[in-house]
DNA sequence: GGCCAGGACACCA
DNA sequence: TGGTGTCATGGC
C-alpha cells in the first residue's frame, strides 16, 4: 500500500468516525424526529415531490387541499386535470411544474407497478432507484426520500442542509456531488433504515434551527454542540 | 420589500 | 460538463 493510499484511507476513517459522532451529537441535542409525516407510502411519495425546494408547512397545505378535493390517490391524480391539480397544490410553490411531476409519477406507477407504490418493494433498490431517476421531475433527493421514507429501503438522503452542515464541519467539499456525499455517509454508517431515517431528519432539524439563524457562521454551531464528542 | 425554504430541468457556452 | 436561468408561494 502506498503512502498516498494510506493517507486517503486514514482520512476516510476519520470522516467516518466524525459522521457517527455527529449523529450522536444531533440525537442527544434534538431527540427522535419521527419522520416522515405522511399517512401512507403513497402520501410520502407525493410529499417528497411537493417538498422540492419548499418548506413542509406549504406542502401540508397543498396535501390538505388535495385531501379536501378527494384526489390524494393514484386514481384521483390520474383523473384530475393538470390545471385543477396545479390550483390545489398552489401553496407548495412551482405548482405548474409540480402538477406535471405528479402526473409523471402516477404514469410511472401505472405503467411499471400496477398502480401500487407497495409493488416497488419487490424491486432491488439500485434498479428501482435507476427507474425512479428516469422519471421526469424526480431527482436524486426526491428519489432517495421515496426509497427511504416510503418503502423503507436503506438509501441515504442528501439535501442542501447536509451539504451546508458537513462542508462547514470540514467533512466534505461545498462542491461535492450528490453521489459523493451519499457514498460518504453510506460508507461510514451501517445500512440501517432507521438510522438513515433519523439522521436525515436530524440534519434537517438542525439546519432549520441553528444553521438557519447563523447562515454566515464559518464554524458550524454543530461543532459547539458536539464539542466534547468530535475530535 | 427582501430573503429563503427538505430541487429539478432546460439551455447555453 | 458546469454555470445560470426558470419555476413563482408564503412566512418572517
């Protein structure tokens, strides 16, 4: 083994330890988050699309509108015209685009999974991820959210908070790709759905509170929260 | 009135 | 391939 390889492995090991310790620090600070808010796997998938670049409070309003209109179902979304659907999800931002995304997702379920989200469980995760990424409007974060929170597959979700917090902690580069960050977490943690679920939820919780109030802090407040843990 | 929130796609150089 | 524009509400 070359010295360079040794250094690379040592850095990866250190990052892995810090990723685990950071989880413990977040969990101790905020406690369990009980994600994802959604009545069933299908609703979780719809929420994953609607929450793209949008706060969850706005998504709740959009989902509430869909429930009131009795279209929060595969049949309902298939039936309703795009214009009406866009009007109902208006609070979730970018409603015209998201109405199309919902329609595309329903078409995918109709064509590939006999109109049932639960049928996706039968497909091997990597293959399913590939299929979902091929659906127009579904990017990596949305797809991983669906895999993890809707059908309990161990796929780590990376979002803007993850990127921001972990680059401030010096564990990643601000310009790291989505897959680089995802691989870093998955290589550092056991493939555990509950752990991935809780970790992402805690990152969002932390990002929405402390890191939001101090957007320009170079020393992420997480360092302080975990000061006695991270070395 | 301005900024930002749990992205993704289209287009261009 | 990477950067930039577009989508376009609601709360603080």
